[in-house]
C-alpha cells in the first residue's frame, strides 16, 4: 500500500492526479461485516480516486482484517493517511499478532508500507 502513510513513518506517495477533497473517517470497526460493507460502498464512490482519506483509528483489532480494509481503501483513494486507534493496537492472548501493542504497531506499519 505505497499510498498509505502511517503515524510514525512516511511512505512515498504514488503519483496520482491532483486531489480535490478530504474524507475523514474513524471507528470503522471492520471486524463487523456490516461495517466492512460500508467501507466497500465508500470505496466504490467515483470521487475516491481524487480524494485523500484520513483514516483515524479503530479500523480492526484483527491484523488480517486491517490489511484487507487497508487494501480496499488504498486502492480506491488517491492517498490514505492512517493513525492507529486503541482497537488497532489490541493484542491477542496467544501473541499471534504481537507480544505487545508496540509489536502490533510495528506490524501495522509494515502493512502500510507494503
């Protein structure tokens, strides 16, 4: 997702046409199917490619769903800026998504950079 910029590292933006508007959303909680469907509808808007998306936290507590959501939104918008929320940084008891919130943040940043 080279057009995604995370809170602590800035990835180079892909070249795109001039951006015309800013869309800001937070607390999308795409672990819930209806919320992911809402993101799909948002991404289907024809004006997304000329818009910047500010994705202000609480996308998903599950890394795989976060990655799926980010792929959807970053392919639709001209640029995406992401700031993690507390739900994004939650860790699983089994440690499968990071031993602590700092490790989870590092994994989120790798998703943003890929």
